[in-house]
C-alpha cells in the first residue's frame, strides 16, 4: 500500500515525538512492504513564527490532500498572550473543523506493567480498566458563539454551548459502532439536570440506542462520572460525551493509566483519513531535552494504520512492541518513579528493536 501522510509536528515536544512515531511507522512499512511518504506542514506557534498565522492555508490544503495526518502538539508560553483567535490552540480547532473530524476516540487502558503507576488504591488498580472515550470534537462550547458584551456587572465575556440533533446522532452512532466491537456497553455522559443541550443529547442518544438493541446504554451525569472514574474505572467500556466534558474526562482517564504520556487518539470524520495525535500537550518545560515519552504518539501511529488504512496486523505489531518494552521494565521519566529512566530517542530505539 502507498500512503501519503501529512506531518504536523507543532511546538514544544511535538517535533521529537512525531519524529519518533515516523521512525516506527517507517520500520513497520519496511517490514510489511508498504510505501509511506511524509510531508511536513506548519501548525501552531511554529506556524505563527514563520507565517504570522497559527493555521496557514497551505497546511489545511496539505492535510486535505493527504491520506492521513499525524500531529504532535501545539502551544507554549511564547504565544500565551496572543488574542484567542490567534493562539496556537486555535489551529488545532481549525484543523479539526476543516477536516470535519467530529469523532474523537481516546482509548485509556491500564497496562498490567504500569499498575504501580496508577495513582488509585491497589485494589482498584488490580482490577484494571480498558475504556474508550468517544468525544464529540467539532461542536459544543468550543465552537459556539462567544465574545464580550455589557451585562449586569459591566463588561462580561461569554461562550455558548450549542448542539444540533444531527451532531449528537452522528457521535452517538460512532459510540455504538465502537461498542459493538468491544463489550457492548455505552455510558453517555451529560449534565441533563442543568443544561438544555444535555437534555437534547440524552434524548437523541436514547433514540440511536434503540438501533443497537445488543448494546446496553446508560446515562451518567458528568460530575458523577468524574467521581466514578477514580472510584470504579472498570465499570466503563465506551463513554460518549460532548467536546468539553470529553476533554476534561480524558485527562482524568489518562492520569489513572499512570501517565498522560501513554494515551493516543484518533479524530475521525466521514472519510477514513482522520487525524492522529497524542492526547497530551506540547509540554514546553521538557521540550528539546530528549526526556519526553514518545509512546502516545507512536500508539497514535498504530491507530492511524488501523483506522485510516485498515492495516490491523501492522497496528498490532506496534502495540505489541510497546507492550513488550513496558513488560521489560523499560521506562521514560514520566513512568519511572525517578529510577533508571531513558530518553525519548532511546525509548524509540527500544520499540524499533521489537518491530
Ligand atoms: C486536547 C487539548 C485541546 C482540546 C486544546 C489544546 C485545544 O486539550 O486535545 O485535549 O481542548 O481539545
Ligand atoms: Mg485536553
């Protein structure tokens, strides 16, 4: 198979971790006889510095013309004082919207080898967990009407949460489809006791649930969900939720896996192309020091092979190499308890050796 992949390295640790994932993808391509071409494009702070814009037109066009997109992370203190619509993060929302990537899959599982890194009580960690957060990615408060206006106490800022039935239907379908090939259990998370958008969310999810009689579907309020995630994470299989709730709960889910440096994600739309990125940020404090954990990005590469190209065996080959490295006790700083950590490049080498 021939694959043209757009690379959005971004800022902070973005370039290091994307380069690691590219090496791993190249090795897999060689092993299985595929041809992979990589084309880099600017995004985020790097794009602001070079062109004045966080998301240059050329980047959007390049991504839309590619077969798939691999992204590192964007943002950093250098660009933190820019107005909201010129910040690096705006590029991330922009590319998600331009590629119509409304489904964000964020799997979180506790690797048996990382049980001691799980901050939960031993008896909870012992049970393990393997869940998939299906986060709506192109709607809700991230994309609603916003601005400043005069209010009761003078000038005020506002953001609005808005969801249409169509947006909820399609993300609900994505969740039920995912559940069909997992443990057939969907928990839909909302704040229906307060928010109108959540009430439409709940009603619509129930309608879609009727199309999937084999899948159990329950509702959970987001505050309770945040609590249940640390109390009993093994109760979750597929979680479906809005853009902002999904952002928050996926960080919480990642922390209980031991490190946010382990979590990959796939952002999908109507086409197979998708955009693949670690769920963590650009970690400017450790950028350029060769200490970042590249695993989340490497696993995002595996998700790309699976979802964009249907290459299940190749995806499993990467996932198995990561399992083996962890089983061998090889650790980057974030999962090392301060002992014997290796760097980003050395971790990449260890994974390459096992492919
Ligand atoms: C994420 C990030 C982004 C988000 C930020 C950087 C805009 O936190 O992908 O989870 O909130 O979606
Ligand atoms: Mg986030």
